[in-house]
C-alpha cells in the first residue's frame, strides 16, 4: 500500500483530538493524491478494472475466503452496504501474489477479517502492462495481487444473512436474532 | 458590549441508514437522544452524529459506540467511497452489526427522503 497504509490507519488509534485531526488531514491528503494518480491511469484501464475500482464499496466487506489455484486468485466477500451482495473476485495473475500476515495488535478480536482499504496500481508498459490490487484487511494482513484481468460476479445473499456473526471454530456461527 | 467566546456547536444524533450501491452515502433520519442511539446500535442499526465540529462529532460517536461494547478506532473512507461516505466506528467483533457514523469537514449526510 502506498496511500492507505497500515501506519496511516493505525494513526487513528490515538484518540487525542489534535492527533486525530492530524491523522484525518493526512488521510484526506492521501485520498486526494490517490485520486490524482487514478486519473492518470483511468484512461488505460480495461472496463473490468474500472468496474473493480468504481463499481463497489468494499470497505467493511466481510471476507469469506481467499485462495489461489495456479494462475488464478479468488476472493469471496459479502459487502457491508445494502443489499449486502456476495461478490467473487477472480484475478488472472500476472505474477506472484504477496501476502503480508503481520497482524494488528487487536487483530485477534476480529473472528473473520473484513476488507478495509484497497489501491490499484498500473505497472509495466506495452505487452507487459498489468495492474496490482493491494488490499489491507482488518486483522492487519496485506495482499498485493498482480493481475492481467479480473472478473467480479455478484449474487444476492441467501447465506450468510446480514448480521451473521462468525466466531472461532469451537462454537457455531450465530444467526442474527429475528 | 464585547462578545465572549463563542459556544461550540453541539452535535446532534440521528437515525441513519446506508444508501444502496457504491456511493457509500449515509442518509440522515430523525433526531434522537443518546439513550435511543445506544438502543438503536444494540439492535444493529446505524446512527450518525452531525454537526460542524468534527472533534465533537467524533467524541460523541465514540461515546455512543463504546457504550455498546468495545469499539474500533475511527474508520475513514477513501476515494472509492466517494465524498458522501463518512468516517465511522463499529464494534470490534462486528456484533451487533451496524455503525456509528459522524460528519467531517468535507463529508456530510444526505437527508433521508
């Protein structure tokens, strides 16, 4: 991550007003710089990448699974915004994914991670041009996925229901109360 | 007569709901009191703190969320969310569901139709 880094995210931990204001300003600056960067690469984005960038509100999405098979990486998640769609993002890899599993100090409090922030970067040129999707998760994990193509499929949820709480394997999942 | 120091604006608490889709917008509903906000959050519903003083909004939002249970640090939206998305807090273990949003300098609610 270059803009929405774990350090900038952790800066919100300090509840002192002056520190929080500084963290807010730093975050807004990073947002503006990222948006400016996106404007430079948006014209070259394939429609599928543009959809990934613009089409979904990923923040606070519950990550249901992640996995790799050969040159494909798949993430399944449930969006936090109504109607809480289920998404499956399938990346055609253009290189090896990088997975940093350094946890946040309070990462153990999150029984299943949710999606915090993401960035898209264009790398290479000509035939070697591809994109990298970097994602920061609530447990502190970061992944960077170099990809040449991406597909997003969506479905209305039958399960899990919005509000379902996932708990560690020793106890069953809890359905939301009626 | 010289004017004294101005009274800081008092934030207000409202029912809230998320707008569907990628906008991230928060719709502002009726004004509610603190006790009703906490009850609403315990029921897994959203609330929003509105006002012109971001620090006051944030403190009140944290007070609401911390009364429900262990709360996250403020979560700030980024560009994909659009200018209508608001910073917010929620429960660390996501139970109950929902968020306490708060207005910031450049990020405001939309009035619920």
